[in-house]
């Protein structure tokens, strides 16, 4: 059967056809869809775990118990999960266990760029990298087989362009051979990592690597593709596709198992070509390993080491390295002017907009369009931010964020700033899903260490940015089952915080008074700003409109950054197709002229 | 069998990804090799969106090389201009004659390009630029959410795929209550581009 599948769909289907029984994940671009597809299979247990560390631990428990398991996450998720990942590398598994790391070269939707191939080397575990959806599908069966044969977790590393590209896949479901040993067998030397037992495991890991390197020599998806011998290209991942297009006549060594490397195969290839280059995205991972074999090879001398590659970039780089005799120079193109950017925005009716408007105005961070020459006063607030849609609150016109580092960092950073003795008030802003992922321990830390900070939990009851996945606060499982919903206010009070306020995300006065009250409070306080994500608002009703007779064009409403509020020739108007109406009304609440009204009120 | 590289651009929420999915699936059904990939910002809605669809006898890179797009389908005017440098010489550009001003324009910090400027940007690569009143025509049809299928109808005139293949894939991808209006929009788009081309 032939299907058009994204890399993520292919990975999920491949794992399913390889007999996976337990799948875990925390949402994160570009990995999210893997678990979403997996959750559709009734005979697989699939869960959104609270974070990636937990996801790997659950998957490891399942593997110990004799069920094939899969944990998928974005690249920074593996940072969070690195502790159990290293532990799994030490204990080994029982039934097959695969960890998918979806890296994001080019930083399309992440806080950094990192090459997670280094994790395979660090943990001394085998790594597979697909070059398209077909390989993503095929590799999963190999991954589980390798995992069981060598008693090791297997890292499958993909990138945004593999995960989010669709290509043609021949689906070939073969008979699934069940895992050898069902059930859990008590074995302290294997599973209890006391120093005495961990020391016993240590030489096994080195032996395993030697065996894996021998296996890599015959791994069927490590392929030599002979062309002309003037140039040999060693490549992997999506870079293989680009390189095939740039060098249609060269010879290729395509590596789909990239750790440990098949050294004999590489030497065999290198010996038969005149010049050898490595084309890979991000770090010179393959290049340095091949150089360490004593082979003269170039690559990152001309191929960029940051961002995504593409055919144009590789073509130009190869031209400067005299690898292409005939290069087509970049055709000139004049855009006449700098076109206006279209930055991503908080949606119309977003429950985060009101809070950021309040923080922005209390912190005197924004200047209205009419006050162009007035410099803002000194910042009164420091706002530590976190990972989610709400990070967009950092953009103009809200300008309501000072930091954003990694999941849960806002609270620890806020405490650190207070303990550093700064005089400004410090507010930490964190979403509900992020709070449950890794905001609980830093909040507990702030309670324990008596930090006088304000923590604002933006509770939109979903993991919005990655496409509305459920989490422990929603009471719905990844497979749509009703489950227990954690009450954030109970959780927070249980930590010993008494100043806990819950406010409506669409009530500006309520938010303003709660924030002012918390800022004046001598103790740690938590404000839960609650309102449904606008994408979830089922019915849009009564869009607001601007009464042009009352409007004096002050532009305060534009300071919300709401996409529905637009301006044409100095007159502000609201795009009624975008406005969510009664569910929001924030612009109506902040208009000093009361010029924003329900549509029906204008048809008197 | 020749290759076609299509770029579908617009603003998040306009249905660009569904449109490019349908092109890819229709081409696969017609026996082509296909790759498609989307580049999205981090937001759900409102940001620039671009989708690359490549069809041909054998496709390697999922991304189209700058200067090699055969057909540009833009659901918004500014987003057509933004990707002009991706067109090959003599490419076809189908542009929805509709303005969605981005926030920096609304705030008065930047200026939306004039129609003449947009045309001049695209003209550097091709004279086959077709402005289509897609938003108005789909509004008349009763649902501006069908704009993506309308624009797809326009693009379909330049692709060697059968109308029935398009209709089958559209029916397959849309829920039953939205099928008919979307197929109608597709047909209207195909008719409209024909009248503009001739």
C-alpha cells in the first residue's frame, strides 16, 4: 500500500507495525504528532506524560516489563529526560525501547538549536536517522530489533524537515515477532543501579558498542550509491536529499545508522573516490568521527554549521569550495522596499492578552501610538517568562516579558533575581501545561526559601502552542478518556502558599487589582488567570465594533496587539470575522472613550 | 512527465496546509512522486505561512530552491510579494486580491505595499501574474472559508491532473457537510482563472 505520510506519521505507523505497546510523550514541536497518531491505535497505550523525564521513565518501566515502548520528544525534551535516558543506557532494556528526538535546526519553534546526535555518543547507545518518511517508517522495525538484540535503548533522531515533510511511503506490514520475555524478572544486578551493580554494567556498555559497530557494517540502510568517482559524499538525514539534487553525478554513502559508525564501510567508500566530503546539518558530527579515523575529509569548512540547509545553500557553498564547475549565481531580485514583517500574534480572544496588557501598563512598558516621542519611564516590574504561546507577550506592543529560557525557568529566575537583591518587583509568568511540566518544583523551592515573588499561572486549560493537547489539569487523557483533573489552586495551596487568587482572564479590573495586591504583598503570592483558549471558544457571538463618532483615535486598543483590531487611514476598526465577541470584550473594557460596543448596539 | 514546483503562501488560518495537502495527494493519485513541507511560525494563527509542494517523476529535496517555483498561489497580497524571489523566470503567480494588514502596519510603524509595488516585485520574474478576487467571490458564494479551495481551483488549470481526481481528493479530505460548498468553490476558481487568463 502506498501512502503520503509526514515523517512523524511514518514514525508512529512504523512503531505500531513493529509491535509497540506503550507510547509516551510531552508535546513539543516538531515531535508532537508522533504521539497524536499513536493515540489513535486502540491496542496501544499512549499517554501525554507530565514531562519528558517522566515519559522516558514510563517507557523504561514498560520495556523492563516486557512490552515494546516508545518515548518521543523535541530536542530540548531530551535535555529534561537525559537523566533516565542515561540510566536506561546503563541498565539496558528487556523488550525494545526507542526514544525519538526531533531536533529543530533553524529554530522554527524552539528556544535554541542543538544537535542531539551528541547524546548517542554520550550515552553510548545506537542512533538511527531517517532521510525521508519511507526510512522513518522502515527504521522503526530495525530500531526495536536492535534494541532487543543488543539490550539497549535506541535513539532515533529526526529534524523538523523530516518530521514535517510528507513523502510517499510503501507500507509493508510484516508479521510482528513478540518480545522474547514477557513480564518482569527480578534481577538486581541489571535493574538496581547501586554503585556495586552499576560498576558491573559499565564494561557491558563498552562491549555492546563494539558489537553495535560490527552490526553497523551490514546495516541495510547504510548504503553506498555509486555514481562517478570524482566525488564521494557522506551524508545523512534530510541533507542526503539536498545533496542528491546538488550533485546528481557523484557517489554517495548514505548513513541511516550514524552511531556507532561502520568504519570499514566508510574506508571502503573513501578508498574508491578522488575527493571526499561530508554534508550534514548542524555540527560536524560525522565529519569529526571520520577525521578521527585518520581520513582527510572536509565539510564544515564550507557547509554552514547553523540553521537548516537547503539545495541553494549547499550549491553555493560547494561552488566556493570548487566542487561544482558550473554554478548558477544567485539571480538578482529587488524587493523595492523592506516589506513589513508579519510576526505571529496572540489570537483574537486570547486569554493571555488582558494579563499582558495589565502588566505592560503597570510596568509602564508600552507607549501608545499618540505618545511617540515620550520615552518610557524606568521599568517598575521585571517579568520572567516561560515557554508557550504567551511568550508572544514579549513582542511589541505588549513588551511584557524580560526572560524566556526553558520550561519552568520563570519561577527559579524570579527567585534568583529577588535573592540577588534587586529593588524591582519580580513577576513570573507561566502557562498551566508548563507549570505542571516543570513549574511545581521551583515554586516549592520559592516557598521553602521564602521568595517574595508573584507567580502568575496563565490557565487556558490546554497545551495551546503545540496544538491543544490535554494535560493533568484538563482531566482528559491522550486517548480521550476522562481522568482526574488536578486543581491548580489546591495544588498550590498544598505547597503552603496562602496568598492564592483566581481571576477571570477577560476581566481587566479584576486582573489589575489582583496584580497590584500581589505586588504589594510581603509574601509569595500566586495568581491563577483562568480563561479558555480562544481556539476552544465554541461559539462566536456579537463581535465588537468601533463607534466612529465616539472614537478619538487614541490608539489604546491597538496596544493589545489583537489581530482583529486594525487601522485604515487613521480610523481604527474591528474585523468582525475575527472578533470572538462576548467571550472576550477586553478592548471594550480598556477603551477610554467607550467607543467599542457590541455590533447590535450600533444598529439603533 | 514533467516537474511542477508549487509554493502556497498566505496567513495562518487561511487553510494553506489543507490546500497543499490536497495538491500533493491529487498528484500522488495521478502517479507522480510527491514531497511537501510547510513552514510555520510558532503561532496558531496570524503569522506568515508557506507551503512547498513538489511533484515530478522523482523528487529529492522537500524544499523548493529559490528561483525555481513554477506556480505561486498566494492567498494574501503581501505574502505574494514576500516570496517573489522564489519564482522562476516565466512562472505563474495567482494572487488573491485581498489585504490583511499585519500588526506593524496597523500600529503605523510600517507601510503596506501598494498594488503597483507588489506587481513590480513579481514582474521581475514573470508577466503571468493573475490577480483574482477570491475573497469577494467566495463571500458571494456564502463562505469565505472556502477561499483555499477556490485558489486551488485556479491553480488546477495549470496542472495536468483530471478534475475528477481533484474532486475525489477534496471529498476525501473534507467532512461531509463542507464537501459540496468546497467543490463548488474549487469549480468557481477554475472558471474564474480561465476568464482572467483569456
